[in-house]
């Protein structure tokens, strides 16, 4: 389109037909190209940013967000700054007066009860303390001593622990949700302490999630490796046909596959019936294979198996059969040739498949919640519980943050091993 | 693997056939659970297992009552309608945005390509439960929780990475000279786009759209958080069905869905072949 103006050879700068220097013109063209590219990407970028990344960041922020205490007790919190929480003296009359004013202000729209619920996550009994106070303080008319009157309403207002808790949580941010998420709390001096052994749930659940995911990953290798090898070495026509057996479960709804496993594994299910019919198992002692870890492991191994087979297959496809023949011709046994030649060549595929299956498995929610019972649930189930059930959003967000960090770290690993660009579909 | 070499030892033969049997068992493991629900969905009694009548092939042991329930029950019919509405709209949004972005990202000299690609496919990376919780809080705050708009937007977000990847794949190794020669022959940029680029990326766009559709159609975590009963989709209904009162209607639905996924799989496979033929790629 642009002709180089070569007519005058004495001219040092090459220009286009309309006299613009070629360099500038080229730069402009490149810039325009780049702007068009950016323009094409912008809509999706903005969409993902607003409707996905922002909400997630916002949720993660809930795990440290604590402004509710300052918001609901605007008069009390500044005064508490001067109170010595390490001593044994209760706050003075002025603070009690501020507290009564704050609670009364919050009673109008009932939002003060939310504060009670928030404090209850840290220390039991706080919710009822606030409920009772709201009820009784309404009838409190200009008492002689706010302190005495408030303590009469609920003796917890005369308890140092209550005030220590409020003072400790009076900051805008708090690490306490993360403390809870790793089964800890704070002692009187405000230092992190771990909960007693029998009250630790979250770390145990994290460990269980990781162990079960590792086990599932291991099973997918054991089952996936032989069939990937078969698929990679069969003639194309036949292997395409068998590939359908791998792709069909891959394309079938997750819930369909979970339902199938419920049908197969339950006490009155197909497998138990079959075992009873054969006579391996007595009718009265049918096996419990569902609503426990076995259910989760079996169903998830089945669901995630294609994610192992597909990367393994694509790597095995590239290994020339001559390698094995060469090894055999030099005297290696079939087994030795496999171990020394074939296996090392498939390591990239194993790596890719393992990380993929592990990442997918660790964040699984649906299958564990349907077939996992109580012993086979994952950390996701607890996150869901805190978001929708207990409404302890901060703790749910803290657990979610930990899970997300873990998964992102694995993805960085995946990117190093395989490269995110190499993700393929189907 | 097709033919054993002549130097195979007897142990080698045994191992080979044992290996084939093992593979057969693994394939059984993959496919059996899907196949077992189909006959069970014709069960005349409300059990999840084969009754003696079914095993003796007695016609009274079989019935279509669960299919009838599925096609007449308003809960399920509403779910089917919602599933299609939500999947179609979210597919349209995600296919449009995803294709545009893939075109942009595949142009040469795109700045920060890897970073931006990483951000754009993040909905595929973040565990679903976290995406679901995040969107739940956010959409509740802007009053989109429990609305069709909210669910469609959420599903569109989840589906765009698939479109992006599918379309980008068709543009890998795209010969820029094709567009240049079209331009040099006097075609305007729009004409180049519609006559050269569109035919080349069409298989990718269609398979991306299919992926997007299936993603939305199958999605169950986000809908449980962002949606409500009014936006119930088939997976939503199945999930609550399995949790609350499990009835063999679920098996009928599962069988129908399996048949649908067989159709999808066929479509994808045909598209893949068409794409390879178009671009002259032969897999060996």
C-alpha cells in the first residue's frame, strides 16, 4: 500500500508516497495495529476484572475486615484506647455511658445484633449478651450509674474478658479469622495460641483434603497409565474408537457421574447386590462404600481420570516406538526397556496430569458433599458451610484465601512444568 | 501393540494378554457407571437397583414412569427451560467476548501477552467454590443474586476461558501472509476479516461455543450460590434431588443427559476433523 519514494536517491530519509518519513509511518502503523489488538481484548478484560476478579478480591478482603466493631461502637472504641486491658480494673463510668449510647443507637435498625454475632465467633455468649442488653437498655432511663445499671442487666459487662475482647477487636483489620482457620486463638495477652488437640478441625481438614487428593492422583496414574499406553500404541482407527470411552465420561455431566456412583455404591446398590448374589458378602453385612472416604475416592478417581489420560496420551503419542525396539535389540528385557526408556520419556505427561488432577481435586465441592458423608468431605465443603450456613463469612474467606493461595502456587508449578499456554481441550 | 514381535517369549505373551485384560477392566470402570443408569432408569419400582423382575426381563419390571415424571413435573420442566435460557445467553456473551479477545491476543506484538492471558483464563483456574462464594457476596450487594442476569453473567465468566482457548488454538500457526495477500489484492480490512479470518476460526468458535454451552449447562457450584429456586437449572434440581428426596427420576434425567453428551461428543469430533482437513493438518 505504501510505496517507498525512491525517486530521489540523494535523499537520506526514506519517505512514503505522501512524504512522511518511513520510520514514523511504520511506527504509526504498528501502533495502530497494537491499539486494535488492545481494543479487541479490552471488553473481555474489563468484564473479567469487574465481574470476577473484583468480587474475589472483595471476598478475600472479608477475611481481615473488622470495621464492624468501630462502626457499631463509635463512641466506645476511642475511649477504650486509654483503658489498660492488662490491668484488673473495669473501664470507668464514661465508657459505660458511651456503650449504652452506642447500643441504643444500633437498636434503632437492629444492626447492633450483628456486632453481637461477630463477637460470638471469638467468644461464646456474646450474641446473647447483646440481645439481652438491647432488650433491657431500652427501658433504662438516666440511671445514677451507667456502670452499675449495665452490669445489673448482664453480669458479663462486669467481666474483664468482655472488655478485653472488644478492645482487642477494635482495629479496622483483624488476623483472628486466620487464627481460627489454622485452629488457633489468642490468649489473655493477645498472643497466638493453638487450640487444644480435640478442637482442631480446619488444619485436619486441610491435611485430609491434601491426602485424599494425593491418593486420588495416585489412583488416576495407576489406572490412567496403562490405558494411555494402549491408546497411544494402537492403530489410529482403533484408538480413536477407544478414545470415545475416555471422552464420554469427560463430557458427561458431573452430577450424572456422581449419581451413577451413588447408585452403584450404596447399601442397596448394584455392587452390594452383586456381592450378595455371588455370596461374597452376607446380606446382613452389606459393605458401606458411600458417605465415607471410599465414596469420595472412587467417584473422584472416576471423574478425574480423563484429566490424567489426555495429557499422558498426548506425550506418549510423541515417543517413537523405535526407542523401545532399540533397547530390546541391545538385550534389555521388556520390563527393563520400559523402566529405563519409556517411563522417563513419559515423565512430562505424568507431571502435567498429576498437577492438573491434584489442582482440580483439591478444590472439589460437589462430589465430596454428595458422596463424602462426614469423613470424606473436603475443605471446600466447610467454606460453603461458613458462607451459606453459619454466616461466619470472615472465617469462610480466610479458609478460601488459604485454599486459593495453595492452588495458585500449584498453578505456578504447572506453568513451569507444562506451560499454561499448552492447556488443550478435549 | 497391534502385533507382537516374533521374538516375544511365552511370558511376554502372558503379560501382553494380562495387560489387555487390565485395560479392558479400566475401560469398564470408565464406562460402566454411565451405562448402568440407563436400564435402571426404566425401573418400574422406586429403587436404585435391579429388581428380580428386571433381571428376569419381565416387561412389568420396566416402565417409563420416571421419564413421564420428568416430562410432566413442573420442577423439572422449569429446570429444563431455565437451563436452556441461561446456557444460550451465557454462551452468546462468552463466545462474542472470547472470540474478540482471542483475535486480539493472537495478533503479533501483543504487549504483556502471557500476563493478560493468565488473567483472562483465571476463571478456569480459581477453584469453583471460591469463585462461587466471591460472586455470591458481590452479586448480593448489587442485587443480582437470585436473578437471571446474575446467573447468566456468572456463567458467561466461567465459560469465556474455554472459548478463548478454543479460538486461540485455531489461530496458532495462522499464516499472516493470507491476510496480507488479501489486502494487497485490494480487500478492505472488513472484507479480509469476513472472507479470510472468519472461515478459518469458525470451527474454533463453534467448538468454543459448544464448550461454553456445556460449561453453563453442567455448572452446579456457582448456580447453587448465585441462583435461587427461580433460576433452578437441571444440575441445581439434580443436586437438591440427590440431597433431599432421591427419586429414580434423577436416573431418567441422567440417562437423557448422557445421550445428549454423546451427541455433543460427536459434534466436537466432526468439527475437529473438519478443522484439520481445512488447515491440511494430518494427525498420524
